[in-house]
C-alpha cells in the first residue's frame, strides 16, 4: 500500500482504534467476522473458467485462459499455472494505469504462492508431450471495486474460477502430433487453498479489514491453508511488526475461520 493511501483524519483514526479496542468495528462486525460473500462463476463466455467475487464492497473478477506451451526444463512433465493481477483506476482512485505497481505485484504473488504451495492443480495432468508440450494456465485477477482485503477476495475468486474451469481434451498420435477434441474436461484440482488476512491495530487483530481499517492498521498478515488445515503460505504486509505471540494467535484465528470460507467455493 502506497503512503498516500494511508491518509486518514486523526479523528477517524482514533475512532476506529477505540472501537477495535472495545471489540467493535465501524461496520458493526466482531473482530473475527468476515463481510458478506457472494460468488458467481462462468461469467466470461470466452474464458476457460471465470468467477466474480464480492467481499462486502470489494469486488474481484478472475478469468482463466489455457494455452499450449513449452514446459520448464526442470519440470518437463508438468504444466504451468501463473497468476497476474490488474488494479485499474475504476477500482480505486489510488490505482493508476500503467505498469504493475507494488500492490498489484504483491497481490498476484501472494495468491499465486497459495495455489502453488498447496498444489491446488495437478500440474502433471497438464502435460501433453513430456519435454515438449504442456498446458499453461493463465489466471488473471481484475479488481473492480477496492474496499479492503483484496488478497482474500482474489484468492476466493481464483479458486472459484479454477474449480469451474474446463480444459480441452487432446489426443496425441504416434508421431507426437496433437489433436484438439471438441470435448472438454475439468481442470485437475486436488486441493482448495483459502487465504485469511488479519490486520493489527494497536495490538488487536481484526479479520478481513475494510479499506478504512487498512488505512488505520499497523500491519497485516495473511495465512493460506490447504483443505487439510495445513499452512502452505504466509505473507506479512505493512510497516508494523508482529510479536511471535501475535503471529501464533493470528494463526489460530485464521485456521479456525478458513473452513468457513471454503464452504463458499463451488463444488
């Protein structure tokens, strides 16, 4: 988050902090409550998979596109999943057109890490011809409305899009020629990671910070859990620091909440 985004009147900052110290929040949630979540899938006709997720007033759309490509030399029998993010001015007055910003790069990397480290997609099943051709899964995040906690909203949207994505079925001949069939099959999903972000405010921890709470926070920490409840990714953001006890407390809170959010994912 750029420094200009942190401008908040002293009166409003103090008000938000006092509420949190009393266990309350500006939108009347408890400290460990998420905002209302809605998920729509298959909203982009030409994409292999897509999702539209709202988290309170934050809205994110994700599109999945698959193309054939060359595998990495050290993973000749595995396909590739790559995540990118675009933060357009339509989502927030703090976003500008042009090259990816630090905020956009961090968002893409945190979500991408959760997908990769949880092994959400069976990349070996994306291999067409070992060492020559594999499926490359491009996952594009588009922020449409930014009212805080883009990371968790984007992680939900990415998994929703991947879970409903379809990949073309192919056949290979003896001379390694590839034939695309009209039939499609589901993307091979083997895990459903969930990201949970908590913000620190004067020693208190709050789940799913809205934008004004992000302006007032000292820092944030994001945990990503596999469907078995194992931690697969961790990201600390902001200038503030966390004591070991605060990290452990936030971890336990996030681990308890993750299964609740996973229930929103499509089957």
